[in-house]
């Protein structure tokens, strides 16, 4: 009986999906532990006394010592770490040294704005880059229109090399200050999303445009596509049915890793546009030495990136037709 059960259970244990998910889940757990440890150690090992900075240089030593005892900062670093883990498991991210409010409330209030900004940017990048790269490849295939190809390459190279905070400053100066057609900062409605999304989307859009174009050119040069042309298929059907699926599959890896990068990359852009997100809260807390908010911001952003990356890995395994996991 035991032998039969073992034989029946063996395929499930060795199924590619089970193995793949277990490996990715184990990597996620280890990565989360590294993020928790790094965020804890990074804040406590930097120079300066956050309690003294919060209470002021003229605060009595007794008050500073009492505050340090209240926060547990008078214990050794290993003791603080082992006290930190149970609190973290219960969702306790500490208390802000500046405002005295629970950090968890700050995260719950600000994280949705950051995630919404990243998701909108991700959607805009895909909407522009995927069809744009396909059209650029079809338009310049076979050495046709060399001037258009040169203009495409030069423009995307420049945009891909400009940092997002530089784009944010330039867009603010041009569209918000000089022309006054968009709000300068803050979340004042749908129009307030235009500048932050543009600042975050321009560089990754340029990179993805180039990747999609290169992959499409490879597909256009394959033998099976020459055979499809020999059948005199309509151009629209040829490109949408035979070119696009094969070209875009190779671009999924970069596109999938783009969303986690956008979540982590919103910090400077939020600071420029005074966006009410977790990134701007972290930037303000660094200046104020509010280590509880900084630690929570690093932890939440890092964990969000890891979880989204895990989900992206699963999605790519399903969408890629060359994946062994999908075939099974």
C-alpha cells in the first residue's frame, strides 16, 4: 500500500510546476529575510542619534535616555533584532520619532498612491512600446527608410540615458512652470498624474521600444515568415498573427521586470512632485533622521518589489510558449 501511494505521489512531487513554485517561493522567503535584516541594520548602523535629532540638541539627557529606553535602543543590536522580528510579524512597524504616529498607519495611507503611480506608468509603457516597437521594425525592415531608423535609434538612446529625476525636473519647468498647463506638484486630480507618469515612463518606454524592435526584426528574418509571405497573406494578418506573438514573447522578460523596478524607482520622482506616496515619505524621513519611517519604507518597498517579481516569474512561465512548465 505504501509503495502504491509513493508511486502515485511521485509525479506530483516532481511535477515541473510544483518544483518551479517551491524554488521561487523559497527564494522569495530568503530574499524577504535579507530585506528585513538589511533594513534593520542599515538604519541603526548609520552615524547620528535619531532620538537626539528628534528631541533637539537642547533636550535633557534624562529625556533622551528615557526615549531610547522606550524604543529599545539601549539594548545591544542582536537583542533589538530579536525583539524586532515578533513585532514585525504582528504588523507593528514602530512609531515615528517626529510625529509620534504609528508607522503602519503612514504606510497604509501612502502605499496605495505609490502603487497606483507605478501601475499607471507600467500600463503606459506597454501601450506605447509594444505596438510602437513592432511598427518601427516593420517600417524599417530590410534597410528601408534609413533616416527614420536613425531618428528612432537616436531618440530612444537619448531618452533611455536620462535619469527619471532629471526628466521630472525638466517636465516640471517646461509644462508646469513655463506653460502652466499641468499642476506643479501634489495629487490634485487626474491631471496631476501626467507629469509623474511621464517622468517615470519615458526611459523604460525607450528601452522597451528598442527591445521589441530588435526582436521583431529577428522574427521578420525567419524562414517560416518567408513561407507565410509566399502564401500572400494580408499584411495585417501576417504581422498580428505570425509576427507579434513571437516577437513579444521575447520581450516579456524585460516588461515583466519593469513593474518591480518602477515601484522601487518612484522615490526621487515622488520627491520632485511632492507626491503623497511612500517614496516621498522616506525621502523626508531620511532628512529628519526618523529611522522608524525610513526602515518601514525600505522594508515595504523592498517586499513589494520581491512579491511582484515572484508573481511576474509565474506569469512569464505561463505566457512563454517555449516554457516547459506551460507545455506540461
